[in-house]
């Protein structure tokens, strides 16, 4: 895995939103699918709010994720996660892919893909 991407997830797990965002240029784009509270194509300022919400849900014990695999993509890297969430008092799992687009070796965009969108939507709406 690219060292910057590894560093980014270390910061994410610690709840270091500013440190995570500092790895991206000011004109980076962050894309979350669907029609949830966190969905949309975000700039750094609006994605900060998304990350802060994810950190809060994580600290409340209602969300965790584990990297299961990663691989090089033509313009970056793809990372596959198993996400555990608590919905209606029951722990459930959904899978997601985080796509990192790199230009000249630098992160430029981050895109989320979700397999079990119905569960994702229930968690993040």
C-alpha cells in the first residue's frame, strides 16, 4: 500500500480529521454515493463534516471497519473494507471499496463504492 494512503488511514482511525485532509490538495474531490446524510461530491471543507460525523459514530461504538485487501489501480489504489455497524441494536456488516486517485504520485480524489447500499443508507441517513 502507498505510504501516504497508509498514513491517511492511521490518521482516520485516530480521529485526526485535519491530518487526513492535509494529505490532499485544496482542490481534491471526495465522493460518497447515494442519498444519505454523508452523500455527495465534496470539497475538503464539506468532507471534513462527513469525517467528523463518521468519527463520532465510531466513537459511539456504532461503526468500525477493517481493511481486508488492497490493490493497485491504473491511477491509484483500491482498498476493500469490511464495515461493522449497529442498526436497531443488531451488528451487521457491509463491504465497501475506497478508490484513491493519484496524479504524479499525489492523492487527488477519494471515492467510496458500497455493495450493500440499503444497509449503508440505513446507517448513514
